């Protein structure tokens, strides 16, 4: 027997706007708390649109594993305005073909270059940190995290390193672009893109800059003078579409690169900032981490093989991604009327899978708000309860990329510095496109 949709427990919102105010005030906490209050599944309404807040692992599995029934929602159209129709926003057979084509490029063993690139970028950053420390200054952690990730991303994806001014501009534009996407996502009415509102202008200018930069990179990478060929752009350019047997057209290459930049930049930088903050915040736990990274052979560069020998670093990352998942919700829309966990869900209902709520649920975690990396000492994370990279067919394609980059950078950091915080208060959370620290974190580093 299937129960009707309206029999699901619901949030009592405003008569006209429904739960808009509560959702806007805390887009990470509102669906998490609502679903958790009602055993993992509840409904709410914004204007006339119906939503499901979900933290129940069975319902989550069904939603994420049924891409033909649950498709990406209206938010993705706003992302598409910046990145074009790449892997990050598409659905259906076109997405599947592209995903199959790109998957092999993102396997850990194909990503040795991420480790080497991160090592050289982080080395430069740590040298600057040493200089700042000698002068008695503190490091702006979130800013440094953005520089690290955008530089590694640009250097790994493109044919050469970009000059610092271009890196700065790229990081700023993607940051503004994603903020504007979020504004459009939570606004009551979004005017068409051709109306020159501030939000639309910023979005389109970010889109244009990224497009032109990447088009130029593709042109120079295909010239005979192009530099080393280990970068992902060369690998992407050598792929052939299954349905035509031809190389990916330039427009498709640009779209995929834009998707990768936008999907991988702020997520990885938020993860880095939260993890380093946690390491500085828990010196009693960080001691074991220092011992682990010190045990690596000093005369060898980091490699995929060495990075596998860092269980403590891995647990720190897993626990940070549990409490501070950069992608805090996953949204899908029901394509037609369907059944989910005993309820009839009407077509057009938007499911908000709360990664944040699932990761903090006392039903699945003991002392869920405690930072305890050791909870993963004997068991790796349960894939039903720990989904910072999503689940099902849309599982993050950049997961190995991000984890290799994070592990490499953290290892270098731990080998070189002891960490402490200028301000012992916990930073607020800022839930925009990613969940990141809401204020700059000032970090003190002391050479070891
Ligand atoms: C810590 C860092 C990262 C986190 C937490 C993260 C998280 C996620 C999550 C949760 C999804 C699934 C979205 C959904 O189901 O709707 C996703 C998808 C995606 N991610 Fe990541 N990501 C990270 C880093 C990266 C990096 C470095 C790249 C690129 C190099 C990347 C590229 C993508 C792409 C292209 C998709 C769409 C995949 C598809 O739908 O087939 N991500 N990511």
C-alpha cells in the first residue's frame, strides 16, 4: 500500500511562501533538521513547489540510483549558464556516454600528475608561509586553500602553468560566479539571462572569461609548440565520441573543462581549509599525524604508493568530510509520479538529499558532533552513511583527483610545520554552492 504524498510529515511554513525563509536562512541545516525530526523523510513547500527533505539512507539510495526517475533540477540550469552542457549538469544518454568516455581519465593510477603538480605548488606556498611566519604574521587559510586548488587544477588540466594574475582572476570569477548561481537558485523569481541584472551580468561575465580562456588554451595546446603532454587537456582531446567515432568537438571540450573547474575548485578548497583547521584545532590528535608523515622516506618525492601509507591522514580527511561536507545537499526532481519508501511522490517534486544531515545523524553515528577520526580506525566509512562525493552513477568523477591533492598537500604541511590558531572560536559555516568556513581562518605555522 502506498501512502499519499500529503501524509508525509511536513514543515509548517508561511501561508504564501511556505518554508522559503527557513530554507534561505540555513540551506544546510533546514532540510537536515526537518528530515531528522521525522525519521529521515519529510516534506516542505516553497511557494507552490513541493520538496522532500531526505536523510534516510534507503530513500537516498533509491533517489541517487534511479537517474531515469530522478533528474537534476532547476538549480542545474543556473550552473549550466556558467559551465555549458558538460558532465556536471546533463542527464540521460548524452551524460552517460560522456561519463563513460571520461571515467578512465580520472582513475587514481592515471592521476600521478596531480601528486607531482600539488607537490610543486604546495612547496611554493609553504615557502611563502615560512616567510610570513618569520615576520611574525599569520596565514589566511581560506585564501591559501583557494590559491592551492585553483593553481593545481589549472596546471593539471591545461597545458602549462597560468601566470599568477590570471590565476587570481580565475579564482575570483569562479567564486563570484558560484555565489551568483546560488543567489539565482534561492531567489523567488529569476529573470531571464538576457535581462542585465547584477547577478546575470556577473554570471555571464564569469562564463565568458572561462570560455575564452579555455578556448585559447585548447588552441595553443593543439599547436606543435605545445608543452608537456601529461595534462588532462591532451588526454581529453585524444578521446573519440562513441556515437560519431570522431574526436570531441572543441565546444564540448570547453564545456567539460568548465565543468571540471567549477565542480572541483571550491569543493576541494573548502575540504582543505576545514581539514587544516581541524588539525590546528586538535593538537592532541595532530601529534599522531606528524609522526605518520615523518615516517615517510625523506629522500623520495611523494608518489601514489607512498600516499597509500597514510591511514591517519586518511582518517582525518574522512572525519572532516563527514562533519563538513563541501557538497552539503544533492538535489533531484521526480520526472513523473513515482513510489518512494511507501509514499506516492508527485511529478516535479524536488528531493533534497541532505548529506549534512545524514553525516550528523545520531541514528547512524555515535557522538555525531564529536570530531573523532578514530571512528574509522577499524572500519572504512559505510557507503550508505558517508557520501561526501555523492553516490550512484553521478558519483564525483574527481574524487581520486581531490583525495590525491588533499593528501599530498597535507603531508607536505605536516612534515614542515606545527599548526595553531589565532582565534580559538569555531568559524561559522557558510552554505553557498559549497559549505565553507564563513570567516577567514588565521593560522600560525611554526617550523618543525
Ligand atoms: C573534496 C572535493 C570534492 C567534493 C566533496 C566533491 C563532491 C561531489 C559530489 C557530491 C558530486 C555528486 C553531485 C550529484 O550527485 O549531483 C560530484 C560530482 C562531480 N564532481 Fe566532484 N567533488 C570534489 C572534487 C571534484 C574535483 C577535483 C573535480 C574535477 C577534477 C570534480 C568534478 C565533478 C564532476 C564533473 C561531477 C559530476 C559527475 C557526474 O554527474 O557524472 N569534483 N562531486
